[in-house]
C-alpha cells in the first residue's frame, strides 16, 4: 500500500483498489442487518454490483476514467435521492435525526474532488450541496426542531468538508509543485542526472566531512573524446542521445557512496569514496565501459579521464584544477586514457 506514485492516476487507482472493497462490504452488511425499504434495497444492490465491477476495472487498469463518471453519477443520485427519502419520509413523518448515510458524506465529497479535480470538484460539490439544501428548505415546515437541528448540522458540516478538501488539495498541489521545482533545480535537463549546482553542494559537503571527520574522497573528471565531431557528423540530436546514453551507462554502474553529475557540455564528474589506486581502477572501469559500448547512431566512442584525491587544505578550486589537469594530460597523450594528478 505504501508505494511511491509517479502520477495522480496511479494514486487514484490505488485508492479505488483499497476503498471499493471496504465500501462494498459495508453496503452488504447494511443490506443484511437493516430492515431496508424497497428503495434502499434497490439502491444498495445497484451500488454493490457496480462497485464490484469498478474494482475489476481498477484492477485491470482499463476504462477507469469512464468508470469514474459512471460512479460519479450513481453516487450523486444515491446521495440526493437518499437525502430526499430520509427528509420527506422519515423526518417529516416521524421526526428525529438523519440516518447513518451521512457518515459517508466526507468520502462522497472527497470522491467528487478526486474524480473531477480541484476546480470542477468544488463547483460540483457546491451544486450537490445546493440540491440537498433545497430539499431541506422545502420540507422545513414539516420538521420538528430536532430534525431541523440535524439538517442544519448536516449542511454546516457539508460546507466545512467542501472547504477543507478544497484548500487541502490546493496546499497539496502547491507543496508538490514546490518539491518538483526543487527537484528539477538540481537536475540536468537533458540527461536527468545531477547538474552543476547539485555538484557544488556535494563538493562542499564532502570537503566539510573530510575536514571534520577525516573522510577521504576522490573526484574523477571525464569527457567524450572528439565530441564536436559527433555533433558535426551525426547532428546535435545524436549528440544529445550520446550524452544521455553515457549518463545511463555510468549511473547504472555506480558504487555505494558515488555521486555522479554533468559538469557541462560533454564533461562529467564522479565523486567517489575510493582513494588512490581504487579511484584509478574505478575510472579505468568506466573507460572500458565507454570504449566497449556501441552508441546508437554514433557507433564506438571513447572517453578520457582525470583523477585526483582530496588532501588536507584542499578547497573546491584546488580539487577541480588538479582533476582538470589530469584530464588534459589524458587528452594530450592520445585520449581514451586515465591520468592521475597527485597533489604536490
């Protein structure tokens, strides 16, 4: 049940899968344990059958949108007709208060918002509220003070539920949009890996941990050899595909604690807990992965790597400069190599 949902449709389907059986069982129990009228029996039977069908539709994940509208119609008719039946036949004749159907009112309003969205859900909820309010007003002259009080509480609670759900959904959407903006602010728009802003934060955190706790780390700079030729020969679209493909290769082979991002253009950076020879071996491993991979539309390509490790007293500029020097050492000595720049 506790699952991370990528879309609102996935969330809605999960809600239906869990709630429909519970509501169906509640209707079945109500049908058996209460001396229902013919009207109640017909309504309950219709809803039991339809909710069972709806669960199958949600399970197979086909036709959910159509099922939502059918359910919306049936639930609305149930709510209004039951309200009319209770007020005109029960309260007007015998007095007392509203029946147990009002317990489901918050769920009904929630479904309106879930099926129709925030704005249309609000309008539709107000429409249904006005219909039920009209029913109460029409029969108010026939009701006892207890019944009028019950109806007043019902409609007051109805307004509260509508407003609470409306503002709750707006708050949820605002926080969701904020989280999405925050998430994408740290991602490269093309490759969907960390961007330079995120990398700067990682480097600052690594330097702080290394200074306070003595945690070693290394950085590996690398880029695609002759990438300009890829763009010139195959076009920028293929060049973009190469960058995305390379990002996927590296992302799929990261070790524990590795942090990977796009520095800019065809340059990438890998921050790793590995040190010394292990950092070199890790860079060599990725060099071979790139060399042995056939890129769609571009064929075989290679990459050059520069490696350096943190030393006491380093700052971001010193680290990056050493890694950059190591990368250009690989470039100047024939490319498709790994070079290490040890601090002096």
